[in-house]
């Protein structure tokens, strides 16, 4: 799923574009509240201040211990090299390893 977000396999739906249409054409969009973490609401070009991601978004990565941010592409590279792919076992490592924070060294990056 994470790599699919990076590779833009998942596409916004008509509902995502409807929110953008409300914003652009009527100016009546106050907020979009979303429980989805896929970032597709952001992908249609809505301003960040109009989007409330209740559970966060997968494209914003940080250490839960120290708060140090991590570039999403760098995180995806870490996922590819350190996390076992249960759907395609020939891809990636045989065993998963924790993704550590470059600042504090703890395995609390998500």
C-alpha cells in the first residue's frame, strides 16, 4: 500500500474531485474531513488548510519518539529494503527489520 501511494497506483475518485470543484468554483468548501490515510484528498490540489486528516496521512512520515520528519521517498526506500513483502516474497528481504530514526536511532518511524 505504501509503495502504491508513492508510485501513484491509487487514483483520486470523482468524490475527491468534487471537493476540489466546490473549492475552485463556488468558494463554499470550508473543510474536508477524511479518515483515509492515502493522501488522495491532497492529490487533487486542495489547499492543506482545507483538509483535516483525522488519522494522519501516509505521505507525512516522522519519528514518534523525537518528532524528526523523514522524506516520504526515503521512507519508501527503507520499506523496500527493510520490510518483508508478504505478497511478493521474492521482492525485498526475507525478514523485516525496523526502520530507525536518523536522529534518535529508535525504531519509532511511521
